């Protein structure tokens, strides 16, 4: 006698679908070892759906291959894993929203990994137990956030031993001075040692370059003034013709002659 197959019971016994993993590393042997560790992991189950040797290849794979997790090295030719993470946060056309776990021998990048909302940070050589813990964390996060929307952009700063996340909405301006960039927010001011262009790109839309050394939040601009304020000199240089943007916190930053038309145009738009 042939018994009917209970499709629901069969599906339930199979358990949750395995995590789909993309491995990104420029070293073939490193990819091979990581693949063996991933596929040997019993709980949660995981399957490697592809490999890439750099960030550009990873984006090509992700454009056509659904993925739950990207295991990425940080230091690679042709673009670091951190740049890949920033690009993933800007991409909206990728199928799904893969989480990130960094796998690297460079522990000094842990702060940036936290900033791009990486689920975990593993150092080489990867231990089986640490990988399992990272996979469990990803599986748990995906279970509680099935649609996994990417977080709003943030900048991460170190403040007297604490690590603080400064959301995009709290940033007033970024200003490059010598070797550092001053981050001014509604909560405070900090010094960052990353390039101004990279920081501005990470923040995304809603920010305007007013000078070669300054980027401001459009929402924080209160006025464009011709006459320099009494406390002038802030960011001013010869040829700036005395134009400044007055910001919500009372600071004023010089607008360069080159950027003045763009600033005028944006501020003249309704709703800006």
C-alpha cells in the first residue's frame, strides 16, 4: 500500500534553509579553507553559493546570486572589503540584503567593521568555534529581521575609550584641517583620521560640499551670507569673496567661489 506523502511534515523535518554564503578573498587557499569550514558547520547549516577574489567580482556575483552572508577579507587588491561594505549599503537593486562578516588578519580595522554594521569580525586563522558563533549570530539576526533593511549611514568615533555611533541625521558638517577631519554633530565634535571625500561618500545624500575642505548637511544650513561674520576666518581663504553658510549650531563655514553656484542653486530649491 502506498501512503500519501505529507509535504508539510517533510518540509518541517528538513529544518530552516541553509545560509547562503559568498566568500570574498584574494587568496585561493584562504577561500578553500573557509569554504571547508563553512560547509562542515553543522548548526546552523550553510552553503557556499560563490567565491570572489575582490570587491568588484563580489558585486558581480551578488547582482545575480541571492545571498544571506558575505564573508569578506578587508585588505585586497583593487578595493578593500570596507569599500565593498560601503558599496553594498548603497546598492538597492541587489537580491536580498546580505549581512557581512569580516575575515582578516588585520585587527586594526575592527572599528570600521563596527561602523558598517558588520555582524561579526573574525581574525585569521579562523577557528571553527568562532565561525560557528558568527554564523549563529547571522542566522538569529535574519530570523528576527527577515527583510533585513540596511541601517541608515553612521560614522563611528572613539571618545575617551568609548565607541560612539553618530547617525547621518546628527551630522552638521565635516571639515578637513591638516591631517584630520573635524566631525561636528548635534552631540559633540570629534577628530577623524579618514579622508574627507571618503567620509562624505559614506554619509550619502543630503550633504553638500561648500569648500574643498568642508561638507555640510543641507538640513543644517540656515542662510547663505555675503558678509563674513565677526568670528570669521572659519575655513576662509583668499578668493572666497566673503561668502559663508550659517549653520543650525551657529557656526559659519566659508563657501568657495567654485562651489558658490551649486550652493545657491540647492538652497533656492523648494523644500531645501
